């Protein structure tokens, strides 16, 4: 099996340097010798076979099981090496055909009915809360931050994200807001406290719901914020503003029409919706098989070309789209570094295999945003052309107003850290 593995890796790694050692003490090197030296150890021929036959799934599984060990460099370095080599070359006919098949099969893997969606959410978001507190900011923002400059503290960047979203929503005191996928409640509480809004937050995560309700009560904002365990398809009423951050990735490609039709039904005639979601800049694709199996079952990252037709069919108008380039890469870098510092605490909650899984998840996700065609888009929607101002200057003006009110949160967050 070793010659096959050697030939396989030789075709992938053209630039850089990768040294491979097997359980039988055999060793070979691939690449042109440039850059950082990365070395891995593979346990046996079965591990080598898995890597050759199904690399997208096997790389993560072998690392989780300790059958692939990075002996020089890190798992992030290894993933970057593979990604940069693959990204720099044109896609082969075989790979294009394989990707075409995976795209064709997406509806089978993303049958996100209300019942299944709840199970998918529980798989990831109902993990022990102590895990997320190891690497998230004190507001428990589990989505892309908005870095106003490189090197900005994660707490400041997450606050800037909430401020940026609130500014685009043009919220007035007393506005009725629906937060779809309200997570641990940070954004809903921000909109209530800093904008004077009345917020309904919905989530399918039992753990997040309990935490968010507790925060609302402790902060004295419970009268203004109502957190509910509810699927977006089940809510009724009319809202002045609708926001959804980091939830659309769980809707599924076959449910885009249902999602935006529901938005159109819920949104007031002069209302505004802000959708913050991961997207693809390189066109339609399918979910990474390892991510789908271990991290986000039912998850899907769309290209804008897949989203916009559903928006149009729902009768909504796109009033603004902003692409956040590299912001999630910086967010994930901060999460990954924080997790590694407190890795021993995660191991005490779960075990070594789980820690390896989480390391791999944060590493492959960061790499995807730096080298793999992933980005974040913020799409502003309305029903009327005149709903938002003619130019985008209002965003900066609104952010400045909010900044005078919310910067005290940074000080509190730093003190808590």
C-alpha cells in the first residue's frame, strides 16, 4: 500500500514539504522542499488505504483516532498544505465528475424537516456548555465576528458585529424584531438594550434556550426579549425587522424557497431583514463529508447564485449585500488558539478523541475561509425600494451612535475574561 500512498500524495503535494512515516518505519517525502517542513506518522497500511480511497473523510477520522499523528507542525499546517496545493491547480475531470455527483445527491442528505432539523441542532449546539465557554467570547457569540482592523480583540470584533448588524436594520425604539436562530441570546439582548427593540428569539437548541432565558432574566431585559423553542416554519405574526445570524447554513438547499417565503410572510411592508450566513465564493458545491458526519449534519453552505433566485421568487428585494472576506478566518483563528490553550479542560469534560475532533474542526474551518472559497455574506432584504436610504452612509452613522452606548460592554467582557 505504501507505493500507492506515495504516488497519491505526490500528485497532491507539489509545493511545500511533507514527510510521511508509517508504522513499519518506512519513510518518504513529497513536495518541492519549499516552506515549512511538515511530518506525519501513519499507524498502518489500513490507515494509508483509507486516506487514498476517501481522503476528505479519512483525514479527519484518522486524526481523531490517533492513527494519523502530526509529528512536525500542526494539523492546521497539514490541512493548509493540502488546501493550497489543491486550490492552486485546475480541477481534473474525475474530480469535477465526483463533485457533480455530490451536488446531485444534496437533497438526499439535507432533508431538513422540522423534526430532523431539531435533531441536527441538538447534535452540535446541545453539547456541554462548558465546551463553548472555553473558546467563545464572554457574550457567547458563535458566528463570524466583524474585525474593524487586524489584531482587534475577539470581544471587540464580536461587539462590532452586533453593532454592524443593528445599524443595517435601522431599528427604532419599540420595533418588533424576530431573531431566527437566536443562539445564546447575545444579539437579541443587544438589540433590546441598545436599540430599545422588542425581540422574539427562536431556537431549536434546548441548551441555548435555557441559557438565553437565564441571561434575559438576570439582565432585567426579560420583559423586552422573549426566547422560544420554535422552528422558523411554525412562527406567525408580523415583524418590523427580522435578523438571522449563522442559522441559514442549517436550512438546507431544498428549503430555500420555504425559508424566504416565510420571511416575506412575516416581514411588515416597510420592514427590513438582515441575513448573515456563510457562503461560497467559488460556486455551488456539497458539504464536506467529514463536517457533515461529525459536526453539522444537514448543514449546507450555499453560493449566492443558489440563494438569490429563491429571494426573487419570494418577492423580496435585495437592498444590500456585503461580503466579509477573511473575517471568519480571523474569528476561527482566535477560537482555535483559545481552545488549544484550554484543551486540557475540554478533555476533562469529554475525552482525547473529542478534543482531536474539535481541533480538526476548527482547523479545517479556518483553512476553508483562508484558502477554500468560503466567505460570509450579509444580505439586506426589503419589500419596498424606498425602505432603506439611497446610500450606505447611514450604516456608519448608525454605528457611531451605537458605539457611544455599547462600548461599556467591552470593558465588562475584558474584566470577565
